């Protein structure tokens, strides 16, 4: 995103596609010259992540490879990079979930029938919970969750699969008053 001249910085302005593509090409070229520079990799990763709301499998694979490389290049911040990866995966899944919702009925009715599957995504935390407020069913099994931070926002949650994670407590589910299946 760029800020359009003369417009409040609070208003989002999306740059024309050709400008974004030119910037992405430039950062790719810089990455080829400096493949072990964490700032180049991080910028490249950010550009790839923000260029498209609906990412292809190839884009996700490229972002994953860059994240893994960042973990090797800058091992002191591995947790941070894994959290970035988690955020991307949650964002991608939630975007796809919203796209699949039928617009013929109310969001409340649709969300009660459409579970969100975030299993086997190597998640370290739940990101973008604010977009899942009316979610009724969630599968986050087979991940790397160590806490349920963010789950308190899921007030409509009725069913959740937390199996095969690294959880030591269920703190964070207190606000999920509708939860009937764990």
C-alpha cells in the first residue's frame, strides 16, 4: 500500500498493478544479488504477502521457502518468522473461507454451516481472530500452538479441535460460552 499525495494516511490507497509488479521485480533482482541479506528477504517476503489477497500454491510455497531461509539467516528471530508464517496462513485461510461464504443468507447462518480448517499448518498462534467472531466450528489440530491467546474473540464457537498441539492449558476458551465439543 502507498499513501496517495493529498489524501489522509488513514485512507488506504492501492498502487496500480504495474507499479507493484515493478517493485516486486526490483526486489527479486536484489534478492538474486543478495540472497542471504535478511532485510532483502524480509522485504521480498512482505511484497509477496501483500501483493495478492488470494495467493496461489506457488506463491505460498515461495513465501514458505523465504520464511525458512530467514530462519536460517537470522536464527535469533526464528520465533518471529514462524509467527509471520502463521499470520500468513491464517490470513490466507480466512480469506478463502470468507470467499466461499454464500451471500444469499445472513453471515450468521452461513458461518454456522461453514467450518474453518486450519489443521496441519504449523501454526504457532491464531491470527486474525477478529475476522472469525461468528465462527462456530474450527479445526486447529496438528499444529504448534502453545497457548490459546486470541481464542477469547471466538464467542460463537461451538466446536473446536485442538488435538496434537503443544498446549498445557485451555486458558483462553473462557469466553467461548457456546463451546459444546472440544
